[in-house]
C-alpha cells in the first residue's frame, strides 16, 4: 500500500490514478492528521509526501516517521514546488529517499516510485552494529557513539557514516559515495559530499580525523595516514 499526502486534490487524484493504473494499491490524504490515523491502523510500503500541508509540513511528518521504530524504514519520496538546493538537501538530510519537484511528468513519477521500491526490496540486511576505533553505530537503536558518548547526526550524515563503516580502509570514489548515499551519479552535486563530510568530522571530534580525503578521488575511513591523501 502506498500513501499519498497532498493537500491539492487535483494533484493527489492524478498521482493516485497513475499509481493505480500501474497496479499499485493507493490511499490519499489531504493533511497530516488523516495520514497519521491511517498509519496507526496500517504502516504503508511507501509514502509520497508533499512539503506544504495545512497542518504539519512534510518535513515535520518525515521527522516523526524517522523517529518511530515502526515507520523508520518506510521509504519516502518528497514532492514539492520548492526547487532550491537547500530545500532538496533539507529533505534528504531528514531522511527522504528521493525528491520530486513540481511540475513533473507522470512517467518520471512512476519510474521514481518503482526505483525506490526496488531498492528497498533488494537491500541486503546489514549487521546491527558497526565499529571503527572509538566510533560505534547501532542500527537497532539508530544511535552513534564516540567513546561511549552519543553523537547526534542527521539522517544523511548517519547514512554516510554507515557507508564508511561498511568499507573501512577502502578508498571510496565520489561516484560510489553519491550512488550509495544519495542514489545519484550526478557529480555536479558532489559538493554535497564535502559539506556532509565536514559536519560529520566536526560532530565526531577527534574520531572524525579517521575520515581522510583522498585527493582527486574521494574519501577513506582509515586508522592511519596514506600517501596521496589531503587531510582537510
């Protein structure tokens, strides 16, 4: 079941029709209140979430979904008229799996929905806990600690750290990081990696020095310095 949260009835009905003609089961909601009532009855497979809503905005709803263990893993596609990079980054940082800006084509809409569901269904189960030096990440509680002290990370910072911890002592090219964490090959957006690595290092303190910049390539989580790296 796919839930659509969209206050514009014409857009909501168009999205519902497009999904139903592609053999998806769909329910539509015009506000956060009716959406949450449905979630309490049954957790959906995917949420199509508008940002501008009459009660809670989409970012608030997304935050609540990611905080609740019952809905934490539900994929979310944000749909909004906002097109600035900061709006896209904000949605992705809070845990959106994809982002569509209005106006969009129905073929693209269906393609994005199928792609997100395909990624979720094919994902291999990850180990519950990952460690590297003083850093520990626990997927069951979705927490990160350094020397036992909790570190608060955004959704994408968490995903980025998770990817580094899965590949210790391995040089990770920018293309590979973008595909794994942001699901895009667009290196025009690679400065997003730099921004997230910078804040991640700051939040991890001294342990963040393990995330090393490999000049002209990407990054590496390493306990030792390597030739050809540029520590920034």
